[in-house]
């Protein structure tokens, strides 16, 4: 599978998840909705999810010859959680390597 094909499969899955999230809010009154399509932050999430998934799947397809559409769809749908885990792991590793960064929430200052 090419990187472009993986990107498109994953982006389609991410868009499907974004549409399902938006459709889940349709039954709520406008006052009770957390976000709508007029909110810039929600628009970033709505369109960012497919792009983040596409990037992840394209990188996977570029590094492995056995990438399949099902793997790309799975990566596209799960992209926000995967990226969140990567960022949190990177921060924890940086704290361990540098040894001087405070852990989140402890209120320590850098020395």
C-alpha cells in the first residue's frame, strides 16, 4: 500500500469519527452542546482528526511493506489517542533524561 492510499484510508476513517461525534450532538438543544461547527476550536478538531490519522497511517505505510487498508483505517480512527500517548511518553522520557523537569501538577520550578 502506498503512503497516499494509507493517508486517504485513514483520513476517511478520521472524518467518519468526526461526523459521528458531531451527529451525536444533534439531539441536544443548542444551549447544552459543548461545541458546534461555528467554534474554531471544534473545527480544528473536526478536520484535524482526519489529518492526524492520515499522517500517522502514511508514516506507517512508508515504514512497512505489509500495510493494509484495515490497519490504515484503524490508525485513522484511533489517531488522537495514539498521538496523545506519543506526546505524553515523550514528555516522561524527557523528564527522565533531563532529570530537572518537574512532573505535571507538582508546582515545582526549574532549577
